[in-house]
C-alpha cells in the first residue's frame, strides 16, 4: 500500500520539500525503529558529528532494506543531538537519503546528555 502525501489547496504551499498531510492507508503495517545513533560498522561512535550523521542515515537505510522498505515509507523522524548540528550537511545527507517529500520531523538539542563514545571502554 502506498503512503499518500498531499498539500491542501486552501493553505500556502510548503516552504520546503515536505507535505502538509500524510495519509497511511487502512490495514497497512506500521514499523517503528529504535533510535539510531551514528555508530560505525565496528560499533564505535566517531567524535565528528557529521560522521555520526552519515553513519546514522546509513544504518537507517540498512534497517529499512532488511524489512524490504525504502525511505519513501518513512513518515516521521525524531532527531536528538547533544551538540549543534551542521544543518547544511544534515539537510544534504537527508536529501540524499529521502529524495521525495521529507517526513515530519522533530529536533531536540540535549546538551546535558552524556554518553560513552565507544563500546570498548576498557
């Protein structure tokens, strides 16, 4: 079943590559994925946030492919960051990942969150 994205004619058109309305057809399967972080294939989180962004989209793509889905099936993205995002880089990566209408997304900056950078802490 195909997700329908549209923009009502009685309001201004979106200012970006997104839709005002997303319709999920009845009896569709709904997949939710756990929060994906910028971990690389060795299980390490790079220091550079842009590398983390790159890895995150790569990981999401692999999860979608494992379920025979594509980025066209994504209806919402939550973005959590512990430092300011380079939005030019992020939007470019997201645009390479999602080529049609962008899904609804939320952004949260949580500077007080602490995490271990690598799985092998010794």
